[in-house]
């Protein structure tokens, strides 16, 4: 069974940093694309970042580009999101998700098939 | 970025009702669309991918259709476990975007 368990959320002051972790099991983590998605309180879902499978190409939403970094530790089966220069608008529940890649004409299309339950990040003074 | 617009925002229905949710993209996304179900405090669940393909383990009362810019999610006979918020998501570009969500409430 595929399982994703997020950790590392908490309260942080504006301008501070936090590192989220996502422990993965039940699938071949080393070759699977992975993503982070967040939900601002009482609002909808917002994609944050994705890391591709084998090559490890990274993609970011404009709202976090230059401040957040996605990475993975393959031996530890763990995905990370390093969040720096945090702002009040980054307050959200952060979800880790396993993605599926479908290649068509040498272009990969990714959707998120399995998600974790999320970890809460609050940015406030 | 591609904008995704869902309608309605809220839907009140009874057990056994047929329910349809619409999702429109601001430009063509072919069939690169997924639908998710989300309940408070739970992990979002993928129901449909590639506009009309049912994710493994998802009940057959869920179905998706559409291509280009217009898509629908249909629940043929609403069950008590289906009261939740539903989101569409386009994955045509490497800037994934979601609809604002449709909350399905008990009538």
C-alpha cells in the first residue's frame, strides 16, 4: 500500500525558515515524480512544486520560486520542501503527493495519484 | 497560467441523486484533466485522470467526460460517503492549476 506521511510543520515567524519532510513507502520512490500542494485555510488547493522521477528536474509555482526548494533523499525514501523567507500568505496545510508521468511525444504529463494527510504551517509573529 | 473555473461552488443534493459538476479551462488542455475528492482532515483522493479514466478502486458511480476546455464529473447515484469537496486540476502545462472547488452538501 502506498503511504505518504508529512512532518515538520509548525509555527514560524515571517522571514523564517522551515523544512517539511514526507516519508514514502509502498512504491519505488527513487523513480517516482513527487509534488507538494498546499491549501490555504478555507480556500482551495494550490500546487507548489514538483520534482521529476529519474532526472530530478524541479518546477515551482511563481508564488514560491526563489524561496522554496524541493529535494529528495532516495536511500531514506523521503521528500523535502525547504521553505525560506516565509510570509504570512504561506500559511497553509501542505500535502505531499506521488505523481504519475505519462509520456507523449517525448513530453511528460504529470498528475497526482496518491496524497498524504498534510502538515500545517503557520507563519505569524 | 491556465485558469480553471468550476460550477457550481456549492451543491445541495440528496442520497440517490445524480450530480454533475462542470469545470472550464481558460484555454485548451486536451484531455489532461484530473478530478479529486477532498474531505476535511483527510488526504485528497484522485478519482479521475485523463478526463475520463477511473482511478483504480474508485466506485463506478463516478465518471468524467470532456476535452479541450469543457469537462464534467458525474456521480450517478450520490452515496453518504460522497459528501465532500471536489476539485478539477489541469496538467497540460508545468504550472498545475486547480479549480476553486465544489462542495457537495446534504440537502
